[in-house]
C-alpha cells in the first residue's frame, strides 16, 4: 500500500506541474484525486499497522506468560550438611598446616630434652 501511495503522490506531482504549465483544469482535478486517494491509502495502512501491532503485542504477552510457566525451574536449596562439607574441605589445608607446626614443635622439644 505504501508503494501505491508513493506512486499516486508521484502522479499527483506530475499532474500538478502539467496542470500549471498547460492551465488545464481536468489535469488539476486528476492531481487532487490522486493526492486524496494517496492520503486515504496512507491512513488505511496506518490503521492496519496499529491493529497488527496491538494483536502482536497481545500474542507476545500470551507467549511470555506461557513461556514463564514452561521455563520455570525449581532449583533445590543447598543442604546445611553440604555447606559444612565445603567448609571442611576448605579447612583441611589449614588443619594440615597446624598439624605440621605441632610436629615441628614437638620435634624441637625432643631435641631440647636430649641435650639436657
């Protein structure tokens, strides 16, 4: 429809120029008729576009609502036991370091006992 309205505008422009140059009243009326018809087509096209956008928005809203229900995933919450295990795993190197320190202190204490 937009192409038809553009062609009618071009016809109206050419008819207007021709009507002014030749002073022909019939061509002037053709220019007016083409212009009016082009405006009517533009209005009809705008109304159709608005209706399609309204229907498309309603469909999109319904698809979003249906998609929300389908895409909802219930992830299980972490148990407190799992969290403690993670803390223990993270704490193991520190415990090993403490044990190594105690072993070093006890070895030094044995050396001191042997020298006395």
